[in-house]
């Protein structure tokens, strides 16, 4: 059985899902330590001004001591949920399928999950349903050091913002272009929401 081990992202990119195409099971690392400035709390969308990052503010993420990603709490002192949803609405309100998915997204935001892990997992389950992809998800029961489980395809930190500001990792699968809301040149490396809002139920065919 093909099992892909990776971390949990916020509104993951198209490339994140592409790396799972050969997987029979997705194994999420629930025991890793939190890494700052990664896609764990950040995603990229396309706006009229170009690619824009949406970042979930977290508590304790800057502490010197290590803390598990699954224990990182969200900072609700900022009204970031309203800002993120309004940004999505402004960027994609005119797209063919934004209205179809908007309520599902807003429902998760209004739940105000306490932990980043719970927020990201709720969005991942939603996105897989929207993509019509019944991919089983399991969580690690202990930390697995790189290279210690050869039966797994370890893709942890395969995608990071440091690769390119608005593009996939150098060795990631190439995107199949599709019409986007803004511009004429295709912009890769965006959240899979960009694809869903444009292609709707057909989005899975573009992975």
C-alpha cells in the first residue's frame, strides 16, 4: 500500500494535492515540532494585485523551545477569519464556483477551532470532499525520524515558501493550466481553492 507522510497545511496548494495522487493513504505527522514561516499556517491566493499570502496568526509559534504543531493555538485577538474570508470574497467573488463553496468555508471559520491543527484538518477534509477524492487520512502515533520508515514516501517539508514566492518546489509536478480570475499568464503554486473556484466539480481532473 502506498502511504505518503507529510505535514498539515492551511488551505493546501494544488501541488500539495498532486504529491498525493499515487497515495492510497495520507499519513499526517501529528508529532512534528512546529516550524515558523511555512505553509502550516499560510496559503497563497490570486488577487487583482497578484499572488497574496493569507496567514493564520498563532500563539507560541515564536517560542525558543520546541512545541508540537498539533498543540499550536490560534491567536483570535486579531479578527483574521473575517479578513481572510473577505479577501477570498473580493478575489474570487466573480469566479464561477465561489458561491457554491463559500458557505462551507465560512462555516469552518465561524467554528473558531482553538488549535491550528484542527482548523487545517477541517479544511483538508472539506477540500477532499470538494475534489471528490475519498483519500483515507491517518495520524502518526509517534514521531518518525526521516529515513527510518522506508515503506513510507516522506514528503514532509517538500513544499515551503522559500522555494519561490508564488511557485511550486523545483521538483514538484507541473500544473495543468486552467483559466484564472486575473491576468493571462498562468500563476502556479496557489491554494487549491483557486482551482475549485474556477473549475468546481471538475477540479480533480486538473491535478
